[in-house]
């Protein structure tokens, strides 16, 4: 028959002013178990071990398995280990992996003309306003004699500032321009600059006298070239550099 608890059962209880509702409940359970064990001449269960966290409410406790009470562990919680007295042991935290810090990348200085080209263009020809238009790999279409053109896709153009407003309008109006080109062998020739719109893609092209430039400079598929622009007496000129 179940025996109810009385006030005498709590005469040895020492109240902790920091206890919360759950603390009192745990103590009542403990006293009830003690009374049950005494009445059946069974060994007393171990003292409930309570420990408050920084909030003062969450408790960790442990009973003898024979009593039938057992705390369910949350598998998603941080794993904890108990010492011999049942007190909480600080969880063993794995050191946090430090995020890989991006290596500071020094800005790449803008490419420059080979000294011999700079001397010819700037010192001997009086050229000004050097601008790198494009650096690209030569494809078969660039050396195909049937096409006879060098393509300058908008997607690879470094800047469109090599054209002034009037020149850009001429090309937009589908009017080709005759410009002067210094080829990789440092020979000058006249060549045609045009703008093509092919579907959703646009590109500049050098045409007409392109085939002789390919032949005389032995340009081939896979070569890397740079096309620079400059001004001579405000006229647009180009220099083709083979790297």
C-alpha cells in the first residue's frame, strides 16, 4: 500500500534559497524514495546530485538504475561525462577549425609594352595614350585565310575607352575606319577596324589586310597576343604584340 509523505518526512530538509520549482520536485522524489526503501528494508538510493547552471533552473541528476529513473540524453546535445560522484564534468570541446584566411593577393601591375615597342612608339613616333585593348589566344578563326580577320570580342576587351565618342558613333553606324597598325615585326600597315553584331554578341574586327600580317609574323593557333591602342596627332593607331 502506498504511504503518503508527511511533514515529518521533511524535518531534516535544508532549503536552499536558490532552489526553483524543479529543485523542490526533485527533493520530494528523493524523500519519497528514501521512505519507500526504508519500509522495504532495501538499501537507500544515492543522494540526488543537483547542480544549477548559469540560469539557476536547469538541473542535472542521477539515480541508481534499480530505482528505475533514468535521464534520457538528447543525442543532439553536447556529450558529457560523469565523474565518480555524479557531478558534471565540463564537456571536452573540440577546438574550432579556423577558417582558411584568404591569402592577401597583391594587385597585379598592368602589363607594359616591351621596351623596344615603347621606344619606337613614344620616343620616335611621338605616340601618346597607350591603352591595352585585349590580350587573347589566337584561334583558328583568327588565322583562317578565308576569313581574313582578327576578332576582338567585347567579352574580352579590357576597356572601350580606346575609342573617342566620334569613333564609337562611326562604328555603331556600321561605318568601317581605316587605322594604322604596328605589327609584331614592328612594321606599320593600314588596316580596317569594324564592329560586328552577331546575335547577342558584339565584337570589333581588324580586316582586309590581316592575312599578310598573319603570314609575315608566322602567327599560329595557340599564340598569345596583345593589342594596344595609342594616338598619333589624335589619330587612332594600334600595336600588335606577340608574347
